[in-house]
């Protein structure tokens, strides 16, 4: 644990516990070490964090933000911690704010073809829930079974279905975000067509937690295709494949 000249660590911890009452706080233990640096990247990071804090709700998030502001500490937001580019690793003296426990699907609306989720919901969990209602959630990074929607938003994650449905940014309609001031703001909405001036929703997509903490996400769902046919086609040259893919996409197959 780091030593601070102006405040003792106990002072910081007391303030944190009071302001983030439902959070699980880990200091010098195995959990904190595991989440300080996930080891997925080629570059290593020291990760001498001050604390790993798994928040339960928005009140806890505000409490962590307040603590960081008062004691001049950096916050590193974290979802399922699958980042491969040290994006979720802790820099020295940081508070890692994990939204992994905020994993409730708040709403799935068939009428509006949208879902509203907390940031810790796992991509696969949302997709499975949507499929039970005849829809699906399109963005499919290879980490789909283990990465969170909050992390997917913050990295603009994408996978194979991106060719047809785009990356995460193409499925995000609205966000709630906690700013450094402790204010929670709503961006975007739940309609495909929105005219709110500057598109601040998309500014947050892919921002890797540098602009605020994503606290709620509204995403687009698609109706499940009526049928599925898989055909194997062999191409003698890669450019022939390329010439076949473009017109196939154009007819929305
Ligand atoms: C096996 C494997 C396969 C992968 N395949 C793909 C792939 O196909 N496509 C792809 O795009 N990526 C892929 N990734 C990378 C990674 O899974 C994605 O970047 C994923 O979106 C990260 O989600 P996460 O919940 O794990 O977020 P984390 O790793 O915890 O965090 C990622 C970033 O988002 C920020 N963040 C997390 N939650 C919040 C929040 N609530 N508010 C603000 N910021 C937040 C963090 O600070 C960090 O910058 C893969 C990773 C692995 C390990």
C-alpha cells in the first residue's frame, strides 16, 4: 500500500468506506493483486495500486469518485478485466473501480428492440437473454463469454459480426455516465434517430474510461434471422474471395 504525506491511508480508507458503503474493498490481498495487472498484454505494468474496489451501485461509484477527488488519486475503471492492452490495469497509487458486480439487465423491450443494462453485464448473458425473446445482441468480440458491456463500450469492442452489424458503437443508443464531479449525466436515448447536438454518446464509446464511469447502457437489439444457411465456397485466389464478399454484403446476406 502506498504512503501519502498529506493523509494517512487509514484516513483515505475511512472516507472511502463511509462514501461507498456497499463496495467490496481489497487492499494488499490476492484479489487486489490479480486485478491490478491481468497479464494479458505484452507490456507489463507494476500495478502498485492503493485499492481494488468492486462497487455495487451508483452511490458507491460516486463515493469512489469523491474519494479520488478529495485525496487526489487516479481512478482506473475496470469491467471484466479482459483488456489485452493494459487498459484496465492499475497505475501506481490508483483506485481500481470495478463495475463487475453491477450486472443486472434492467430491461429488454421487444417493442422498442432495446436493452438497458448495468455495465457489468457479460456480453454473452445479454445476448442469451435477448435470444429468449426472439432478438439478439450483435457485437461479438471473441471475449463475448467473459467481457462486460461496460468494457465493450469503453473499448468499442467488435468481432466477426461487425462486417454486417458494426462494432459496439453501432449498437449503443444511450449511456449514463458518472463524471469527475460526481454528477451522473444521461447521453443519447433509446431511439435510432436522435438529434441532441454533439454526439457525446459516441465520444464516450472507445474512450477507455478516460472521460468518466459508464453506469448504464442502452443498446439496440436485432430480430433473430428467420433462417440460417451455411455454405462452403472455395476460392483459388484471395482477390476472388474479396470480389465475392463485397457484392454479398451489398445484398444484405
Ligand atoms: C481471449 C480474448 C479475446 C478478445 N477478443 C477481442 C475481440 O475479438 N475484439 C475486441 O474488440 N476485443 C477483444 N478482446 C479484448 C477485450 O476483451 C475487450 O477490449 C473487451 O471489450 C474488454 O471488456 P472488459 O469488460 O473485460 O473490460 P476491461 O478489460 O475491464 O476494461 C477495458 C477498458 O474499458 C474501461 N472500462 C471498463 N468498464 C468501464 C466502465 N464501466 N466505465 C468506463 N470505463 C470502463 C477500462 O478502464 C479499460 O480502459 C479480447 C480479450 C481476450 C482476453
